[in-house]
C-alpha cells in the first residue's frame, strides 16, 4: 500500500516541477521553445569606439601671411591666413595658397577701402622642372606676359614669404622653355608697380 502511494507521488511531483519552470521562464520574459537557439558569445564590455582609419587627413596648420593688393596705384599689404597640411609647411603648398589669395576677389571691406587685384583667376603655379635651379617656381603663363601690377603682386608676396624666400629673389619661370629668372621686390616696385613689369628682375647666370 505504501509503495503504490509513493509511485503516485513521483509523477505528480515531476509535473509540478515542469509547471514551476514554465512559470519562472514566463516571468523572466523568456519564451519557451523546443528548438535549440545559439545566442552567440556573451556581450563584450568594451565601449563602442571607432579606431583610427588609415589615411586620415593630416592636421592643418594656420599661418598668418601678408599678400600684396593694388590700392591707389600702389602695392599695399593685407592680412590673410593660410591653412596648410601638416606641422611643417610644404613650400609648393604655400606658393599655391598664396597665389590663391592673390587670385581671389578682395572681400567687401577690402573693395570698399579701394583694394583690387590684377592677378588672373586662371593663373596656376607648379614646382621646378628638371634642370631648374633649386627653389624655382613655374607659373602657367610667362611672368613677363602678365600685367605689370599682377607680376609685382606675385613677386612681392612671394619674396616676403619666409617659407618661400630667404633674403633673395624669387625664381619664377613660365610654361615655355625659358629659364627661370630671379625677381626682387624693391621699394620702387611697391610704389610704382605699373612703371616697369620686370623692375628688380635679374637674370640667373
């Protein structure tokens, strides 16, 4: 009699245990399923952060400069800032940035003050060719073919840039086969830029 009672209690206990597990699972928000589920590895504790990508842009350096514009038939400096790549300015990059400033139309306040520029908007500058003197720059037009004021603006802006010239002439050439020439910016160049387009120019030996 005792054995039959024990046999009857075991199935009942098993059913009760299964019901209890189902209730606990439902209370935790877990849906029961008869299909095995692979939830993957445990979530990482590393915070969401992007690693640096290869080829990211180099930091830009801001350089205060002075460029020469035309005002009252003379050359007068205006303050500008250049943004160049890297911590050490690239010489050609500075030459390009300065020419961009000279080609750009003066700002509203500059125009109202009487400033203008004669540097052509399509003018470009590149580095030296094979056989050119070290530090030479090549314009997309022959320097002597430019308007006198435009050439004077370029020469004075370049010669007074510490990144381009150190106490000497700026070496300018054009797209032709002519050798570059050394151009100096003098007080007379600034005072009378239209008088002589190559004032202060010296041929290189």
